[in-house]
C-alpha cells in the first residue's frame, strides 16, 4: 500500500516539475548572448584610453607630460613635436597596457582634457606589441560620428566629471 501511494505521488509530482520548466520558458533570460549583445558599462567604468580633439579637429594633447608623471605604473611614453603653427603636440604617445592598472590618474592629471578612459574592455591580444596602445589607436575620429544629442550628453558628463565612452 505504501509503495502504491509513493508511485501515485511521483506521478502527480512529475508534471509539477515540468510546470517549473514551463514557467521559466516565458521569463526574460538573465544571461546575455555575449558577444552579440553587450550591456553598457557603468558610467564610471575605466576602460581603454582615448585621446580627445578640439571641435576643429586639432589634438588636445600638448605633450606636457603630466599624465606620465601622475602614472603610478610608469605606463605612458611620449615624444613632443611642434606643428607648422609652432604649437606643441605629441608626435608619439603610447600607453603600455601590460603595465597600466586603469586607475584613471592620467585622466585626472591632464590639464587639457585630452586623455580619457572610455568604456571599451575588449582588447585581448596574444603578443606583447598588441598591448602597446599607440596614438593612432587612441585618437578619436574627426569629424566625430555623433548625434547632436550625444554632443550635449558629452558636455554634461564633462561638466559633472563623469567619464565618457569613446
Ligand atoms: S590609467 Fe593609471 S596606470 Fe593606466 S596609464 Fe593612466 S595613470 Fe597610468
Ligand atoms: S594627455 Fe594631457 S597630461 Fe598627458 S601629455 Fe597630453 S596634455 Fe599633457
């Protein structure tokens, strides 16, 4: 008799298990289909560096070296040069990502608002050279492919000291 009751109970319990499965089939998945889908990072996330330009396209960096002086990991290397107007700029500007600890001190030290840590975090590589971030990889495009809304957002972020994405 006891065995029969247990079998009946098992038969009742089995569809209950399927009900749990069915219930989750119609719920929004908690996992992400990465890398096809990517969640935006937190606004204060410190990812890959980028170098800003003025609105007319000239580079903001004047190669003053303050970012390199502030860098606790000694990860920044630069060489200065002068353009045809006699303005100073960095001919070479490199960040060694193998040394960088993504502290953001370079961004804070920069008097020209030239260097920022963006939101990019996908920069895996298999050679040491691929981790040397050169100036041509860091300089933002000109003209920037932006909507007017993004421009306003960037100014607001700058005013409130929130790191912006590239
Ligand atoms: S984020 Fe920090 S460690 Fe990396 S380059 Fe800037 S100052 Fe140096
Ligand atoms: S990024 Fe800023 S702090 Fe660094 S050298 Fe250029 S202007 Fe100076």
